[in-house]
């Protein structure tokens, strides 16, 4: 039923998309007291998620504001300023490559639908029912990932539940023969592993554990899979990488949604972590990450 619901959502979006695309941009994220003035009016409208911007409109970004826009063709634009600034929609449109990128529209639409109030409430109820019915293992450190994960990309960002009064964490990576191949210390409950590093590259599988002076974690395995992917997957990831900017926080969310749809949850987690690192002051990126973690029964965390 869940799969059928997802299909219906896409069909509904596609129907609406084909009926009328008379706007230039749709607002996905707006942080700050941002506003816009329509070409046909002198009124100033507050900018919010879902607002549509047309040719001739003027967008006003607050000092230290942030706005993520999705063009009608599927391209994305992020705007952020240290000082207040105005943008003419005609000029923003001219920045686009005028290339149809339906894949970005597709995955951005999935992402936006999951952040709707009713979807978030449903997500919380589903998470609460599962965690309430399952007896948790008594483990000092719980990582927000599956015990067995598959990694497509070369970077894996792993976060775990913080331990009270922990000064440092020790992360140990072993090979399948239980031999230590990498050790690292960090003061934060998160670490980034680069599988292109000499110690990790060409490893089909590694085992990871995290410990403090007060105890250790479960063991988590990561299997690297960068080959033998279906042709549709290869085509889509190629198109997305060509159209998206990995230095963009919002573009990382689109890529995260693609990975989640393809059950590559560790890659999706890494994209959410990158988005938060790029825009640490925009609450939306923390919120959408939390929804992802609860949706996949990884945890319910607040990231400061």
C-alpha cells in the first residue's frame, strides 16, 4: 500500500505539473523575513514555502536570509546574503541553463511532500508505535544506521547518539578478518569515513564500532557497492550529478531523496549531513534530516 501511495503521489504531481506550469520558481525553503512583490501589485507578500514567483516579480531577501527555489524546468537556485538584497525574477531566470531536469522535480516533489504537516504527523505516529512496541537493546552507543549498510559513494558520514559527559569517542574499523585497519578519535558524535583512503579503498566490507570510557557500541558493517547497478539507476545518478551542485545544501537533499528511494540509506544520511554542514543555521535541514531518521527507525534526535 505504501508503494501504491507513492506512485499515486507522483502521478498526481505529474498531472498538476503538466496542466499548468505558469510560474518561474516555487519556494522550497525560506529562512528570515523574506518577501516578494508581484509585478501586478504594489503589495508586499511574505515569502514562504510553496510561494510561486513569476516573471516581473521582485524577491527581497532579508539580511542573513536563505531561500531555496525550484524552477519550473526543475533547476534549483539558492540565495543567501549577509545584507538585505533584492532579486528580479527575470534576472534569476536568466541564470538557468534552460535544461529540462524532470528528475530533480520528481525527487524534490517527494521531499516536499514528506515535509507537509500531515505527512510529518503520520511519520511521528508510525515511529512512536514501532519504538514503543520493540524492546530496545541495552547498548551504550547507538549509531543512526542499519547494522548492515550498503555504500554507493566513497564518503560515509556516521552519527550516533551522544553519551552524557563523554569527552571523546574512539572509532575502530576492522576488516572481515577482525583486524584493525583504521582507528580515529573524535570529540563529536559523528565521523566521516573516506573509502578512497588508502586504508579503506578496495575493501568490499568493513566492520565499525564506537566506544568511550563508559562502553562500546554494536558492530555495524558497511559493504561498498559501486558496480553492477541497474541501468536505470546508473542513468539517473549520472543525470542528477550532472545537474546538481554538491556544494548546494538543497541539492544534497534532492540527492538524499534519490538514495533513499533506491534503499541506499547510508548515502542518504551522508547527503543530509552535508546539507547541515553547508547551512548550519537553517533549521529546515535539521528538520528534514530528523524526519528521515524517524521514517527509517534510526532514531529521534535534536541536532544543535
